[in-house]
């Protein structure tokens, strides 16, 4: 069982990030990892682990509020700095200079940016749901950097994105601590396990279709009665339909890049218009052919 002193040390390590600028590669590192190699999901994963570890600590102590407040005091140090210096605004990037260390004569890194500077500079600012977070962030900062007229700004924006995601996890932990503190104060807690966070599933359903094709496919099964929502209200049923597809499906676009289907409401509206009648028939015919193909592979054992 983890002890409180061990947990506080974990909080201190989490709060003590470092930033390095590698002159040789003209790139930033966050906690000794090149920003192009960082998967920001690790911040959320780490926060879930800290929440679970906190529950382990609270189960084993007599004065939970005292320790919750001590953890809050420790992690608030970095949050107060972030807020007071307004680091969340890219215009204040220069305020990071005092904590950035510079190194040179490093080996040439093999890491590559997911998106090149040229691609971002040439891309339209008309965004749709196929873009991921980092692409969206780079595009929306074009105006703030005069379309990256200073090349180094491209690296700065990528670093700023990483810092922003990092602090999202910090605030998630703070909100969790405040929630526990309030509940302990008002009601007391006997079963702390009920407040353990549920990690996100590693697997998600992926559909190798466009958004409109995904909407059509779902609608086919919905109209057939194979998919249904046991709700009396038409409005609630439509809402459930949208929420299901939004939360459970990804689609792969024509370039093979996986993209989140954050909003597919527009596609559900479009499938009922005249222009998409033939498209619906095409999806149905394609499904029939695929089902026949699958049926042909089924053999009696």
C-alpha cells in the first residue's frame, strides 16, 4: 500500500516539469522528450494513476481532509504560476524563457513532426471534424504568428500545445481533489473505492467509411430494427442516436488517416435529402454484397 509521503513525492515529480531547447535540432523537449514524440494522452493516463493512488492513501488514513488539502497545496503551486503568468495564452510564451534550458552539440534527432510547417502554412483555416487536436492548434495559431513568418514559432506553438495538455491534466487532478474534499466535509466517506476513476478503454470501434457513409450504415441498421433505443420520446431517441455514433465510431478518410467523428449530426440530416438517395442505395447495395460474401464463407462444421 502506498504511503502518504510517497504520494506527495509523486505529486512533486508530476508538478516539476522541465523544458529544453535543443539548438542542434532546433526543437523543444518537454520532460526530456522531443515534442514531436510526445503522445499527450500520457498526461491523462498519469492523472488517472494519481487519482487511483490517492484513493489507496485515503483508505489507509484517519484524517483524509488534512491530507487532501496538503496535496492541493502542493499542486496548486504550479497552477497558480500558470494562471498568474497567463501561460495559457501563446502571447506569453516569452515568460517561459526563465525555465527553458538550452543545449547544443546533441546528436541529430530522427523524430519528425506529424505535420510539416509547409503543410500548415498552405492549409485553409476552414476546419472540419476530421482534424486532430494538434492540427487544429497549429492552424488556429496561424493568425497569431502571421502564418509562421518566424520559423521558430512553429516549434513554439507545438510546445505550447503540449504544455496546455499537460496543465489540463493538472486541473483535472485539482478538480478531483476539490470534489473529494467537499464530499468528505459534507458527508464523510466510508467507501473511497466508489470514487476511483475509470480509465478510457484502449479499443474503439473503427469504421473504414466516410462520415456520410457511416451515418448511412448506422441508419440502415436503425431502420431495420436491429439497432434501437428503448425511449418513448422521439427527441430523446434522436439524441441517443447521435450520441451513440459520436462516442463509439471513428472513420478512416480517403488518405487513410484516422480522424475522430466528434460531430456527425450534419450527416444524419443530409442522408434524408434527395441528393443522397442514390448514395443511400449504393451503401445498401455494398452492404448486401459484403453480407453475401460473408455468408459464402460460413461452413457447417
